[in-house]
C-alpha cells in the first residue's frame, strides 16, 4: 500500500510497460489507446503494413517530443510535422493525419515502450567531439542494446549490442555488418554508457534509447574461453570425484564455437566417463564399456545453453536448457577417484568456445524432472565438490579440491549467459525480466537453432553482424505462425510487410529458426537478437473478472475500419466459432496457427480459412455474420497455446508452457495429417493414464503413451510416443487450461438422480462437460446462448447439430444447479468431467 494513503500500488506488469497495437488508419486525428503511460517518458514506433513508408520513431525526448519524428530506415534527421505524434498520453498516444501513421487505406503496427528501469531509458545529449565520453543513464541495469540517433543532423543511426565484438557497432539504417568506427570505445555499465567521436559531433543533439537485457555484473557471472588449439584445464584428483555407483550431477553453461567440445572428462582412465558435444551433432555422454548415451539434441553453435547430466538410482538423464533430452540410460558404472579435465578429451581433442559455472555435485540428483534453468550464477550447495569457470581467472573457482592447472592459455573473465538481475523486477512477484539480448550461429539448415530465453517472446528482432544483412523484425500479433509464413519487417528499409516467408516458430521458452535464409540462418553466420517477452502467467496483469480473459460474443457483421469480426477488447489466443442456430461444425483456431482452422467434431487436419486473422489488438477474425457465436480465450495464467513437432520419443517428452500454473485440462490435436488426428483431451478428473476425445462420444481410454503416466507441472507437460501427440515429424497444437480461483475451474462430479449443486466459487458464464465412464456427448451451455430461464440453449461440441433446447438448471452466485436423472447430463452411477468459466 502507498504509505499513509490507503491506495494500492500498481504492480509492474508487462502490459503496462510495453504494448503492440494493430490498427487501421482513419485519416482523422485520433488517440491510440494501449494502456501504456508514456506521458512522462517513452518511445513509440509505428510502421505501415501496406505501404513503403518510413518507420516513425516518436519519443518524449526534448529534441523530438510532439509533432516530430525520426526514421530508422535512413540517415535523415528528425522531421517536424504537426500531423504526426501530437500527444504522449497516460494510456497511449495521439496522432494526426500523416500517411505514415494514419492513412485511411493502410493497416499499421505500433510498438510502445514506457520509460522505466529494467526496460528502457531515454537520454539526450549534445555532442562535443570527444573521442571517449561517458554519459550517465537511469536504466538501473546493464544495457543489452543501445540505439543512438542524431536529431539535428543527417547521420547514421548507431547501435551497440552486447553480442558485438568489443568496441564494434552496427548501423540501424544499414544492413552492414559490425563496423570499427569510433562509436562505442568501451562497454556500458549499469549507470553509464560510453560513446566515441562517431556519435559525438560537436554541437549536434542526439537521443539514445537504452534497452535492458545486458550481462550480469555479478562476480561469478564469468566464463572461461578455450581456443580450440591447445587450451584446457585440469582439476586434481579428489575423493569428491569418486561417485561410485551413487547419484551425482554435472552441470554448466556452454557456448560451442564449432566442432567437438568436451565439457567434462573424468580421468580415471581413457574415455571412462566423458561429457561432450559431438562435432556438428548432439550432446552425449560416453563411458567405456557402456558406449554412447545420446541426448538426440543438437544445441547449436555460438549460443549459450545449459547442460545438466544427472544420475539418479542408476539411471542417467541428460537435460539441455532444462528439458529432458532423449531417454534415460541405465548407468551403474563405478566411477572411482581421479582428476577432471575440462576443454580437452582424453584423446587430446581440444574445444573451441566457452564454459561458465561448471558445477559437480556428489551424492545428489539436483534435477529429477524438466525445469527452468537458473537465471543467476550457481552457488555452493550441499555436495558441491567443484564450482569453477566462474572467475576472472581461468583457474579461479568458488569451490575446488586443490589447485586448478591451465594447459596452455585458456582465459577467464569472459561473458556469460546471465542477464543483470537488476532487470528482474516485473510481474506480480517483481522477479521477472521482460527483455533480453543474445546471439547465435546459423547452421544453414531449414531445421535451424533453437534459442532458449526462459520464456516465450512476442517481439523478435534479428540482425546478422558478421557481414551485411537486414534488421528483420517479427511479432506475435502480426503473426509468427508455426510451420507457416510469418509476417516480416526490415527496420532498415521502408518496405511494407512481407508475408510469404517462414522464419521462426515460438516455443514456451524462446524461438526456433525454421529457415536457411541469410537474414536469420546462414551457415556459420553470426546473429544478434533482441526479444521482448509475451505477457504470461508470470508477468501479465492478473484477470480481475472473467471477461478479462474469456469472452462469448456474436459476430460484428461486416464492419469497416479495421474492426475484428469478433470483438473481445484484447488479443485472442484461442477462438471457437459456430453459427449456433444452424447445423455445421464448431471450428477452432489459435494465434500460433493463424488462418488455419480445426473442427471439434471430427479428425480432419487443419485447413486454410483465408480469414481467421489474429492480428487484432481487440479481437480476431475477419468480418463475421451477426448470427455467429465465438468463444474466446486470452493467453494468461488460466490458458496457454503451444505448438510442437513430434519426435517419436518413446519414454516421454516434456514441453514447456507459460501458465505458471498446473494445466488441468489439455486438448491436443495433430495439424498436418489425416491419420491419428483425434482431438485428445487430458483432464485432471481422469488422471495421467487416461484420455477422452473432444471430437467423439467415446468413453475414457487408457494408455501409457499419450501422457507418459506423468502429471503436468506449473512449467511443463509431458507427452508420450502416442501418434496422436508425438508422431515423429508431424505438427501438433495443444490448448492448456488451468483453474484460477474465482475465474475458471476444471473439475469432475458423480451423477445424481436429483438436482445437483456444483460449487465453483464463482458465477459461471459457460459450463462444458462430458460423461466419461461410458459414451457421452460434450455439452456446452452459456449465458450468451441462453441459460437459466428454463429454455436453455446448448451445443454438442463433438457434433455438427444446430443449437438444441433443454432445461439444464441455472447458474448461481457460486456455481450452478444441474437437473438430475438424465443420462449423459447428470444421472446416478455416471461420472463426468467439466470446465467452467466466469
């Protein structure tokens, strides 16, 4: 509470700090409302999606301010125009009639950043020709990305990024690779950045936008560099390395610059126990007499990944970026006392790259299921016998059994994977970051690198920096469509939006490259990225009412002016639609699958609707008839969507989600094939060995393959080898629902021959249920169709029937009543599962 006032303090939720807004130009002065307060400081960037018009950067910086803008796609200085950004408001900004912002025939996208610690600071300065000059900032953390524009003279827009070679820079208005002009002579800190004469012409005015996402300044946020020629480290023999047949954990962060890379080599004998990244391939553990224990996961080159090798009760599991990689391996080998070698294998194969925070724990399996990797340097937990590669000296360590010896000249004090913890200040618990910056190497394949951020992004900017290529920008509102064409912009050109490219897919912990195009994945190309997080169960403002996250609406008819066919007031993650009063299927779609739809009534694969557009800020779909119903979910703590490609792993595969809550109902559907494409359902009321089908009346089925006998967690869900969930090479979509007190509930009940009262803890607007002990339809009732008056309207979501009428009971202030003694609805001896939403 605000001291002495009784007023609640607003938490730093992501939506209040950054917003993407899609809108249709009107040709008339207007305000764009996105609920981001930039009245006291902010940046707003707008681009026409339909015309070759410049990028319009507007800001509260004094030399910009109202009625001015500057472009990123050319060297021009600021432009004065009182029809551009006319006001910066407490809930967005106002614009005039300028074609770059508000042409009535164009669609636009806007990105708005609130000036706030941990995200962005804005600094204005006047040049003085100094060759090295420190300028203070108030970002509160180490920057990851800095963009500087001269507002009073036509000059290149210079960029610093944490992944560039020290003292190098990029040009925002050019596709050139990193340059060596005197722009940034030294690295920024959490209180200042340094510029050179290239950014510092005497008497000219500059604006610097300073973004968070920089490296942690912690004393143990370091790595050791190995040159691939003759560098390595040895750790002396110690009883701590005598694991015997017991439990142990070896973990580290690794950045392989190419080739065979040894992380850990136990020296009890030649290749008796070695952990390595196979050249051009996956991570493996090799033990003499046991052979290769493979992960099946190639983490890629030029990017940090977290690796953990864990033995628990004679079973060895490899984890990469927190996910189980491959099957567990039987591994009971007796590991005797010896020393350790790092960066070189027993056969003298040297490694090129970096290792950070290598920790060896004896006697404990630190990780026993998939997890989100630590975001700060590792510590000396119980059983730690080695914690090294975390010091400014290559041979330094937090825990070591004796003197670590350097072979040749490995060097310490290099960069690490850790972001500055001072930027972890967002979300309900004020412990999350919302922006990050990093890099990767391309592999020249359409199966490109997967980048782990720890969360799913909504905004991804990629720039190749070892040679010339464009600044390419993608966002989830315009469309990053898994397995399909993504909507692409080039920030250094004024081109309109490109729609015929597939580049990325989003995961629950980052993004994956799906193209070999040079702008994102040339062989050995070096790429920098800037990512902004999607509002999720950790960072989003919690829904205070059911309508904040779930809506039931009718079509808008055929509106003009960019109005969506179904208006919700927020971006839709999952939509279900049907003309209720006539026969026909209920069709569903998601923001991750774009224009492609699925029917809930059969097992057909996805098909292209041509009109199921999710690129609206306040709803979804093109024009829809006023007789058409739509049930709509926002992605938040109670609902999530994930898409994946099957790998056929027989012993279970974990997939990260973004709920920060345990999913209690999941619908999983194959997208691309016509066999094994049932709409299967997991439900907490059935358990992790059973399923029902959304598109069928079948009773509950039992299988160990579908959910791998594993209950979902607040971070991951598990699928087995079932062809309906993980057939190798096929694409799948999963809709995840969680119970949120006061808003939604997944539950079960036993039928009764009398009226049953079901307590939900809230008054429902929708109730969806199915009998599962025997055949039974899926019934859907809601207050928009009509429920509670004795003439209730309902739909079978597994059929194509028109809306029916029946007296089911009524919603109450804390749940509902359900008429009894009716087979398939509520009858003694029958069992049911349900989902309800306020």
